[in-house]
C-alpha cells in the first residue's frame, strides 16, 4: 500500500516526538513533520472532505512499515511517561504431592491445581527502554534492561502487526512480550493481556486491555508455600528449649532436620495469624504432642494482674521489682528462669493457636533425653534494662 493511498494519523516533529494530526491546525501546520518509517517530509492534509491525515510528498513508504515503527516509537515514549507497565498472563499451577500433603488440611483451594492470572509490572524490574536494542544474537524492537543489575535477564517488547517475531527468537528462552496491533489507533491500555485469556471467556473489559503473546515466561509453576519451623532441643544441662528457626523453608523440602532437634513442628507461614507468637504457640503445640518445655508461655500466671509473676532483685541499697512479661526472650531465658521461679505453675488447659492450623510434627526417635543438672543452670539479667523496667512498673502502679 503506497503512502498516497494511506491515511497516516501520526508523524514526527522536529524533536523526534510523535504528533497526532488531530493536534495540527493552521498555526502549526508548517512546523515541519516527517514520516516515522522512512523519514521523508509529510504534509498535514486538513481539508473538509477527507479525515485529516499526513501524506507523503513522494510515495516511498509502506504502510506496514509505518505501523510497525509507529508503535515502537509510541511504546518507547509511553514507557518513559507511564508509571506502570502491567502484563497479565495465564499460569498453570500444580502440585504433584497434593494428595499426600498434611499441611493442606481441609482447605482444598490452598493447593488447587488449575489456571490462574499472574500480573507483573515490568517497570518494577526494568528502568531502561531502548529501541532496536541488541541482546545476545538477537535484536529487539524494544529492549528492557535494568541499569543497576546486569544479572537481570532483559525482556524484549516486539510489535506484531501482520507477522509475529521469528520462531528462532521465540524459542531463545529470552522473555518476550509481543504486542498485537491492528492500525495506527494509538492507545495505552491498563493491562497488556495474554491473548489466551479469550479462550477462557474471562476477558473482563476489553477496552482497557491490549492482546499480547508471551514467550520465554514460566507458564507452568509448582505450587509452593513458605514454611516456618519450631525446633525442640535439649541443652548440655538437660533443659529442654524451643526456638523458631530464622530460615524459611519450602513445603517441598521438609526432610532435612536440625542436628540437635528432638522434635520439629512445621506450619505454613501464612496460616499463622500476625498477632500469634509462633514461639509461644510452638511450646504449646510441643506440649500437646508429648514434649513439655517449661516456659512462661504456658504458666498460668502469664499476663495476670497482681504480684504473682514478678522478679525481686536486690542490688546494694536498691530493691527492684519488675514484671517477668516485660522482658523479651532475648533479654531473659524464660525457660531457665522457670526452674527457679517459686510461682511457676503449668497451665494444663492453655489455648493452643496451632491446634486450629494444619501442622506437621517430626519426632527424632533416636534422641536420648539427658537428666537435668540444676546446679549448672544460670540466669543473667541486664541490670540497666531491669532498672528501667522497674521504674516504669512502679510508675504504672502509682
């Protein structure tokens, strides 16, 4: 199709920016415009008979080339203007161990196999957009890169008017988002939407989307949950302790255990309410499964009012009285302390938050429990911290 038979709605101005013919009037029609594709001079046709358009003075440009280069320029300009570049595509999620998973519980949707939307904002990952950029053996219509991290694999943005990108490029493994365009009706969608979505019938508002094809993306993903682990162990003095591991595990890799564990309790991280202490709940869950850890967490006086759970500390002429619950686990070993606390009384009917959540309990059957040596148990206090708490406690009492 030659230029004189085509209505070109866009041209480049002297600043190499796109200009719509709708923004051209008598005052700026002679500013100088050129073709996006071939660079030749264009003249605004602002007559009353035909729709306003740009036309070539000579027929040297193909309409297909114009559309392709127009959209490259448009996407390039919009990349630097728009705050987001959302890409939505369909991902198949699956778990080959779902039938034997004990962490799933009765929630059948937690690990449900099927197809789901996944949306990414390319502007969160990339900060550079280059027209005709080269990566490896391939040239992209637009190359997205991260200037601060060269290890991040670039993404290609490809414009598809009549012909998709080469099959060799599609199979390269490079992430590619191919935008499907029909004409020079430029518009920026809220979301670039995987064209496969139409087959599901769940397309939403098509006026706010643009069809894309994607290549090099992971379209089949193993369902995976982050798991926290509570370990029960015994120290050299025979005292049984508990700890929450800092390492977050995968629900697919629960067969490796800490060398000192006599029991481990696994729970999916998102299943534990934010207001629940996994440490306290772990102690209660361990007791429920036959291993008791003496700790303030299961003492009936924990959180009670009055003087039942106080520490009295004499230092020269000062006498400090502080509440045990004002100390964090890092400042005071609330397991060791219970062996010297005259008020410690285990609460047999405590509420265990983990009893309502699917958990996995692993027991080290080869572990030999050592006898407790009370003479070796030591308790250390931060004297400055204790005095601060004592003063605050006395102020509250007044």
